[in-house]
C-alpha cells in the first residue's frame, strides 16, 4: 500500500485487484527517487578589519552547509579560514557538495584596511642660549611608530639642525603611513640671550692736573657680544670729561 519508503533509484511497484468471483487484475509502475537539490550554504556577512601588520591579518570565519539527504555536506572555501589576508578587499569563494554531486556556491568579502594614524613622539619644548647674531642651530629627534609600516617618515619644519632666531619658534612635525594616514604635532624652540657682553676697560689711569679744575682725560672702553655685533658702551664720566684732582671712579 501507499506510504512505503523507497530507496534511491528506480523501484517497480506491482498492484493487483481481486473481485468476489476470484478474477484478478494486475498493473505495475516505477517509483524513482533521486537527489537533485543542492545543499543550503551559509556564509558570513562581509568582514572588515583594521590592519595589524604590513602583511595584513589572519582572518578566521565560519561557513556551514545543510542538506536534506547528505548529513554534513563537504564545504570548501578559497582562501580558507585563518588565511593571511592582505591590505585590500579579497573575495572568499565557498562551495558545498552533497553525496549526489549537487553543489551550491556563495561568496563574501574580507576587507583589511589601515585607518590608524602613526604615533608621533616629539621632544619637550627646548630652550637654548643664542650663540650668534642669527640665533642658534638646534638639533632634535622626532620619531613615529605605526603598525603599517613600522617606521613611517617624519618631517619637521623647521628641520632639525636649522638656525633658530632669538625668540619663541614653533616646530610643526608630521608623520604619514603608507595608507596616507597622517599624525601632526608641534613643540617650541626658544632661543634666548641672557649672556651679558664682555666689557674691556682700560687699566687705572693716573695723570697730572693741567688746571685748577683737574685734567681732561680720554680713554677707550669696548665690548663684544655673541648676539649683538657692536654693543653700546656707556661710561660715566664719559671719555673726554674733565676729571677733578683725586680719584674718580668711571
């Protein structure tokens, strides 16, 4: 009767009918059971990750398949889960095949990107003494680190070793990685002049009075300075003054 379980392939069914007089009629037909349904394949949504190294990331994912006939149909993906994915968008192609050879396919994207700016290390504010009329040449070190690449280039304006004039100067620095992510920062270079000039005065002067008022005395006092080319020298009393009889401190 109906409701029997039929195996794969073609199975012949024979039926007979008997009436009360004992007459018999027979007929037959075939039942063919086949599997033409592909497995149901489940892949993840598109995956996006931040790069951890210049080579990219090792990315793992789960892909599963179910089938009405084959328990646990074989699933293959290329690239496989756990592969190293470069900094780019890579399409993962997956397929599932059941025992009857029915196959289903699906794909998803794995994107590894670099959106993280480098880490910039700058010196603390610098204060130096001027050693020329132009100021002073100042050297410093500015560095940067990044996952992609490991040592991005750092540029500073003014550059290390430049001559900084007397005053407060701002140094602007930036580091850019291979993906174009940029980190900026700044620090101050103060060039000050706190060193007094070197003053040269004559030795004590002794002269004979030439009048009741004393004597006119001339002398030369000079000064040099690292920053000011010709510092002004003031003396009191000034050279050429009339000095009274006795000791006068200039």
